[in-house]
């Protein structure tokens, strides 16, 4: 008679094949089988639960997980990853150059007399007209 661990191992391999035929992705198959075992153990840990046919329950849990996966996949947009897709974020070099420019402008603004600084900020930063600044 085979031991419980060898039965469990054989059952695990059979379940992987079963799920693998459904999803055709070995990593996803592993994840689904692992989740199925976790759900089975969680169910068995509840008081008053009695599992008489664990392999059948594992298959049913796995099948439900596969269905849930495909149901979710229909609603999620699929984007192929590619190195050719441009990144909209500035590069590190651009971020450093921008930070240095900000520091340079801030230093120049601090060295200006207060009235000139106020006129500069109101005209260049806030976009006020010369007449508005003069008032």
C-alpha cells in the first residue's frame, strides 16, 4: 500500500496535468494547483467539515479556479510587453538636469532685490500683464 505522501505527490502531478491541459501555462498551472490545495486545507480545517473524496474536491476546486481566471482575463485589458513601448516618465538624467535647473533659478531669484523678484515672478510665473504688475 502506498504511503500518504506518495499518494499526495501522485495526486499533485495528476492535478497539474489536468489544470495544464486547461490553461496551457505551466506557471499558472502551478499557481492554480497550489491555491486549490490551500482552499482544500482551509476547508478541512473548519470544524464539522468531512471530506470523503479529496481528489474529486481538488479537481472541482481547480476547475472553478480555472474558470475564475478566464472570467477575470476577459475583463482585463491585455497589453503585450515590448521594449519598443516608450516610457512616458523622464529618465534619471532628465530628472537630474531639471532639478539642477530649478536649483539654479531658485538661487538667481534669491539673489534678486525683492521688488525685481516680485515683478519677475508675477510676469513670468503667474503670467500677469505689465499693466497688472504696474498697478
